[in-house]
């Protein structure tokens, strides 16, 4: 009767909806601004990062970091073109408080390869993994677990465990040679590093006009991938088709990088362009999950050395994982390449390029070449200051290192979420142990890496040789038509 | 005064914040099969608003992506409310067309009536109800913007007085070459609270075209307005005829009885005869 009465009268208790909640910043009168709001756009086809909408609470943290640290969101004009601008750095995954944004999970692909009997599964681990993976196993920030992680990967079933620090040394041989060539000819200076795939895509979007400055060297990950499916395959007598190449990286952009169409140099050499140099990239977090799902407790394992022939590393290759490390490593070898003498002690402890200052500047005297001025940027918002100077030809730098993530790879978007948001304390702890590893290493410079020298002797002949160019060097894409950069932000 | 929302399609980057805000504020489930963002996004009982992605060409022939937010347009003269005989759909003073679930009888006339195909039915439930965007009427009543508008990071949407927003939209499309010189929702089916401006023709973005500028209820109003008079007149007519017929019958009966009275004796004799036999 009451219901019927209500129907006739056309009145009822309340309308549908409105029974949920919103974060407090949104519960204000419409005419007041909300400062921290919304979220970053993530395309469903993004190869590096993924978002679970059911976990998103619109806290706005992803936008904050994308805009204020990475300087991507808010730096292009609207309307957009036909692309959702993303450099895949994954800093948003580090800031997302609910874990809604993560790397695109590819553990299953690796598990399938490990379970397959006819595949030779190799893995490489980046320099920055060894000072971060332990945090996932309750060890203090920065704990060095290099030997234990090799043991853990062997236990997980990988057939060979290689060190990306090895190919960092290889990168330095190529890149220092390239730098010297540019210094002596005076062409394409300043020289921009190219090992950070987030930075590379950023440059392709926003600074395509400066592309000639980018080093043509592939990143250490892609160099190792290309060498593994050519040189290593040949040395071991394994068909490249049978090798499944996994890379464990502190980075989500590396997932994008390994899928770049041009990253199939070993396949082209083999006559089978379908072969990818690196098949799957796992982040540090994904590796931790893989190990945990296998019941492997990293902290209880003994040390094992990396496998030959892509396993030896020097202190120079190890410090690649920290901001300034590439510069320091490159200068050590550049010094040797021009003088044929070991670098002085000051270049083995080059404090001016170390640390967490946004833009670091230093200079070094290279006998026979002159003064080389370097700049080191990490966090791309800071990098813009440097890039604008280069664009306006107001710079006198010869060499500039760029890393998308604050602190370099040790603060990468694939690293353990040990503090939220990421803190300098954790970054410093990780950096300190990388430099400690360098400081205690017997070999401190890339040209001392015997396994790298063996590669040149047996396979590539020399840095910048034809063979090196085809396997270890790459080209870039002009993405400037995919967005209109904002003149003023 | 009717409230409204002005949507500038050219500012949308497809982040989908609005769809998440709608889910959060209205406590809606996520549909595992039907996305609320992207090329396959579709409105349904769980998705009160969606952001669709379309590949289009801009005026220079450049391939571009555009995103279009869809939800109830909140018509100034809502056909759904007009079709609803149980008053489960009512337009409030702010212009929001609200749905009252406890008044709904589940006839789904509103779904047929809506020119934008907005009301959706909870097909998976045993006792289904209609669902649709409420323009966050409880937030609006407090002076807050609808949830979707509040969270938009690029300022695609602006909430305010509809008339003022309309003026603003016209100023903007006059001033900027970028925009098409039309405001979707200004005239469509008599006008809607949601207004859109764009650089890509609306029909390419999935908006219904050719809806006309006449409010749908007005089509039926021209004859349905006579329903009470006709119903009442018809009743009066029938009642009158009924009285007339009854009276006529009564008179006819009386006359028959009178006539029967004159020949009555003969009949009575016959009865007597039967009894004796």
C-alpha cells in the first residue's frame, strides 16, 4: 500500500547512486580548484606499464611524478596527436600508493621458457639489481647480493647467468671510441649518452632536432642480447633460435626497448629477422616474485660467480647503475684510449660526477685532446635545462649523461618499492654500495675486461668496426610529429 | 536554473579518471567483460560513463586520436521521464534527471524513449532495475561538481550554470579556429545539460546526429495533452448514455407490464387449468 501510494504520489526516499566515496580533495565546492587530481593516461597497448583500474583511487600521485620529475605529462599541447605520450620510465609505478600501476607482468613468459626442454634460457642482470633485490627479501636498503642473485637464478632454472656490467664495459669501449672520434673531428658535440631507453624516447619526442648528438651505441642490455645470440651462440654451438634471452632490469622502459623493431641485430646476422636480441625483460620486482614463487629465499644463499663468456665485469661496468657512473666509466677508458696509460687516481674516484645533485658539471684534462667538459643529468625535468642550452647553442659541454630516473638506474621504475614515494635515503644506500663494489674491484676500467677483449679479438675485431656497428649500434626514430611540445609550461 | 557541464573534446587525453570517479562515488562494480575506457568501451548497467577512443582525421588530414566521454545527457525535457508512468525518472531543479529505484516497475519504457540510448537494465540480476548517470545529484545539491568533472586533470569538463556555459562555449568556438562551429547538446532534442565542443565532427566520434531540435515529449504532448479531456468526456458521455439506456429500458418494461395487465385474465385461467389437470 505504501509503495503504491508512493508511486501515485511520485515521491520516494532517495535517487540511485552516490553511496560511495571520493578522496577528500575532491569534496569541495565546484568553484574551488583541486590541485592534485586525476591520473596519467596509460594506453592499453603500453608495452611497459599497466594499470588495474579497480585499485586506482585517483590520488593524483602518478601525475605529480610524471609532470614534476619526468616532465612528460603537461609538457605537450592539447589536443593530442595519435599517441598517448609515455616514455615508459615507470616512475609512476614507484609512486602509486595502491599498487594500481605496475610493470606489464611477463613472469609467465619466462616460466614457460624455463619449463620448456628445448630452450636454452639465458639471463642478464643489470648493475643496479645487485644493490636492490635484497630489499625484497627483508635485507636493509642497498644490500649487496650479487653472488646470491646468481645462485638464485641458477636455482630458478636459468641455463646461464650473465652480467649486464660486462656489456656496460663493452658499451664503454664503443662509446668512448665514439666520443674520441667526435672530440677529434669536432662533430656532433656535445655527445649524449644513449643507454637509458626512457631518455632516448624522451629525446625522440621532445628533442628530435638534437638527435645527431645521441650516441649510436645500443644500451648494455641490447648489446648483451645481440652478442649472446651471435658470439655466445657460436662459442657454445647453440642455435640462436634455441636461445631464450631474459634481462632483469631496474627499469620498465627496457621492456619497451627490447620490443623496438630494430632490436634484432643477431637475427639479421643469422638471416632470421624474427629473432629478438632480448626476448623478455623482467623488472627487479618481477624477479623477486619469480624467486619467491619458487620458494627461493635470496638471503639464505651462498655466492656464485657469473657465467663466462659474458660474465666478467669491472668497477666501471658496475657503476653504470648510478647517476654519473656512465660518465666516470667513459672517461676512464677514454683516458686510456688516447694516452694508452691507466687513468690517474682522481678519475677512479671522481666525486664531481657522483651524488644526487640534479645537474652535475665537471671537466677533465685528456692529454692530446684537451679539456673535456661533462654534464650529468638525472630526472628529465632537470635535463631540460641542459637540453635547452644545447638547443640554443649556449653550451660548452662535450659529453652529457642523461638518465630518466632520479639517481640513475638504482632509482629506476622497476626497482623494489622500499620507500613510498621513493626516497633519497634508499637511493644513497644503493649508490654507496655500487661505488664500494667499484672501489674494491681489482679492475676499475672497461678496457681491462678480458672477456670483452676476447670478444673483440675473436668476433668484432675492434670498437666501431663494421661488425661492431651492425651488432652494437643503432639508430633513432623521430617522434616529434606525435606531439606538439609546449612552448612554455 | 539548470546546471550543466561543458565538455571540450580537444582537451581529453584518455586517462579515464572520470570513469573511475564515477565507479567510486556511485559504488559501481567493474565489468570484467566490458571496458569503460578505449575503443571497445560501452555504457551498461555498471558503466554509467565511458570514454571511447576514436581514430579520426583532423582538418589538416592528420591522423589523430580523440576521446569522447559518454553518459546521460540530462535532457531539458527528458523523454525517459515523460515515458515513465511510475515517476521513477524525474528531472530535479538543478536539471539532473534522477532515477528513483523504489518507484520503478521495470517496464523499460525509458530505454525505448531515450534518444541517446542511455538507460540500461540490470540483465544479470533476478530483480533488475534501470541504471544511469545521476549527474551526482547529491554532490550537486551541496554545490560540488559531479565526481567525473572534479577529477579531470586536463580540465576537459566545466561544471556550472548551463546558460553561462553555453555562452562560454559560443565565445570559445568563435574565437578559436580549432573548433567546429557547433555546440552539441545546445539544441539536440530540445537541449541537454551536457554540452560538447570538438574539432572533429561529432558523428565521427560516435555522437548521434539528426536528432532534431524538438523535445521528444512535445511530439506526444500535442495529443497526449487531450487525454484527460477525452477520458473525462468519454466517461461523461458513456455515463449519460448508460443513464439514458437504463431509463429507456425501465420505461419499456413498464409499458410491457401495462400491456400485459390488459390480457392478464386469460393467462391466469390457463395456469389454473394446468394445476387442476
